[in-house]
C-alpha cells in the first residue's frame, strides 16, 4: 500500500532518518524526474535523478509549502542539470543555457525513448534548441505545468514564460521542418506540435 503522507511529511520523515519515507518520495516522483532528465542527460540521467532528490533533502528548509512540491523539485532538478553541464564544460566561458542546446553540449548523450518517426523527430528537435527553451517546453508538454508554475521553477515572471513558450514552439517547429523536410508552413507545423507532444508523452509515461 502506498504511503499516504504528503510530500512535505515524507521529506521531513526522511530527514529524521526514516529511509522508507525517502523511498516513498522517490517512487512518487521518479516518473516526473525521469521525463525531465531522459532527453537532456543521456546515461547520466539516473545519477542526476538521485542527486536531485538528495538536493531536495538538503534544501528542505527552503520548501515553505507556499508552492507545490513539484515546482520545488523541478527547480532543484534544473539547477542540478545546469551544474552537470557547467562541470562538463569547465573553462574561461561557462555555457550559456539561453543559447547552447543539448545537441551542442552533449551530442552523444542522447537517451531517446524507443520512439520512431515523428515522435523521435520531435525529441531530437527539442534537443536542438537552447536548453532554457527545451526546459520550459518539456515542462509544459510532459508535466502539464502552467506558465505560472514554470515561472516559479525558472525564476521568471509568468508573462516572460509565456513569451518563451511561444518562442520555443517556433524554434522546435523550425527544427521539425528541417529534420522531417516538411513541406507545410511553419505555422502549420507549430500548430501540430501539441498533438505530436501528446503522443510522445504516452511513450514517456
């Protein structure tokens, strides 16, 4: 029988030394974290999932319950992902996640689900746009989060997130047209992204 305690209660119990509470929290949010990392971190995804949950434990005092645990968790996961790529690209110039894509930072780190055709093309297109845009679009597509919730995760106003979402769809639409050599207008491609994303989400689930 699953543990019926809230996420906060599980987090506090885990911090107090109750290992089953930590396991229950892991089971509850593993799917969401797996969706977040699978198309961004390749073989490192499992490690980053573990690191994200441990980071939640370490930062639990910052979780005041004003927002959902999911937004807190994804904000932690985002930071863990950024730290992962900063560590991989140490040098005089840190990666700019508003410009650099996963395809550029880790061209061999793909762990695409067993998808075919347009579903795989969409996942590849997402990896080809700047990481900040990939994150907001996947949070909207896979986790069905609102612009306000995504704003809490990425630290941006709701209006800014809506603008990023529109721009992200346009960028992914362009990549889809390039990958699939689509002969339809960009507007039509962008209009179909939601339907294609819904199909991919079924595979991720």
